[in-house]
């Protein structure tokens, strides 16, 4: 059974519009990409906030609960 998405894709490819769709999607992907340095900055800031939240009540804007895992289920 052929899906609707596959039919639409085939029609777009045969009409020559597929190339334009791919161009738009690639441009969108590039515009939305987050640089690795920014991702690391966010991760570092979250780590600091998590440690602060676990260190004291109200020590962070992140709500943290100290919890422990006593054992892991086997099987």
C-alpha cells in the first residue's frame, strides 16, 4: 500500500518542485542550528544550577529533589 506522503513526494519530484523543497529545508536547518559552543554553555549553566539546587533549599531556580537509588531490579 502506498502512503499519501509517498504519493505527494512523487508528484513533487515529477513536477520539479522537489529541488526547491530540499533547498528550503536545508536553509531552515542551517538557520536553526545551534553552535556547539552555545550548547556547551547551556550545559555548563545547567550543571551549575543543578549543583546549586542540590546544595541548599532555594539555591537555584531549578527545582531539585535529592533522591537515591537503593538497588536496581534484576531481570
